[in-house]
């Protein structure tokens, strides 16, 4: 898969997720609120993004050829500026 194709796929996934789940910043705030309750401390939407990137990187370490995880890393990285204060 070429670099352009990977970036295009990441953009497609982001659009599809927005249609399914609504705006990313809203969804990430909701996830942060739930994780805050679970962990007993305030979690920010940016921390959610960084943790999701870590999850995908761990999966890539197990299988570096897994395209979906690579696309997800790119997608989450693209969302980070939307939730940084």
C-alpha cells in the first residue's frame, strides 16, 4: 500500500467513524469521562488519543503488516490537534 493510499484510507475511516459516532472531539471527551471514572483521576481527550495510539503500536509490534492498525495510528494522530488545549 502506498503512502497516499494509506493516508486516503485513514481519511475514509475518520469520515466513516464521524458518521457513525459523531464528531471525534465529542466522542473523545465521552471516553475521557468514562476512563476518568474507571481510573479515579481526570483523563483528557488528548490522553485518550495517545493511549489509543499506544494500543495500536503494541498491536503493530506483534504484527507489523497489519494495515488496519497502521491506518488507525495515522487516524488517531490526525485527531490529536482537535483535542489539544
